[in-house]
């Protein structure tokens, strides 16, 4: 179990652009998604979602065609996880698409530091809010996002193919002045 009283440590957010980094990200995604969602989604749906949204080819498409940026999150103890954002060409918000941490790095303040990094990114792009979607049954993540200042603004159900849906809350947070 992580030490909750642990002193903050510096994180490095390295942009993902090379094939080897994309493959590494896809491998982490598969590991984390299968751990994290096993209690709320079927193994078949997790496999489908990883293939559709976090496989090497899906990530390459997002980077090249959909205005996504991914960052690997490094700690002094090793690679902790990743974040993915989408900066749409127009608009005043940043979409936090992915924030996933390996099990052994959760509960150590990394999400708070990642959000600070993302707020800086949003400010540099002139964005006023950060928004995300989170599965309605993902109580732990919802609690973390609320703790970090996000508020639920609506619910949505999105069909993703093969008879699967994403049953989510949309949450958002104003970007602090910094």
C-alpha cells in the first residue's frame, strides 16, 4: 500500500511521438485498463476498448489525425503511467482523454501533479476549462476528480460499436489563473 504521507516528488512528462514510445504506452494501457476496469466492465469490452482506443494503431491515428497529445509520466521510481489530451483547433477547453497510473503508483499525489501540468498546458493554449468523461460506476476515479476540483456537468451514453456503450459522467474544471 502506498504511503499517503509521502513527500511530493518531481515528475517528468515526456511527449509521446516515436513508435517505441507509442508501443510502450499501448502496453501500459492494456495492463492498467484490465486491472482498473475488471470490476465494472466485461473482459470482452475491455479488450475491445483497448483495441479501439489504446492500441498502437489507435494511438498513432489519434496523434496524427485527431489533435491528441500523449505524455508518459515518469517518477524517480520509474514509469508511472500516462496522460492523453485532445486540443481541438477551436474552442476554449482541453479534453483530458486519459489519465492512467499503474497500480503501484496510485495514491501518491501523481494525479494532482498531472493536473497541474495539464492546467499549465491548457493556459499556454488559451483554454479556460479542462473536461473529461468518466464511467458512472468508477467511484474511485470520480472521487479523485471531485477532490481535484472537477464537477459533474451531465451524463452521457455513447455507442462505441459491437453493442458496447460508454455510460459516463462529463466532468469539468475551470483552469486556474496559475
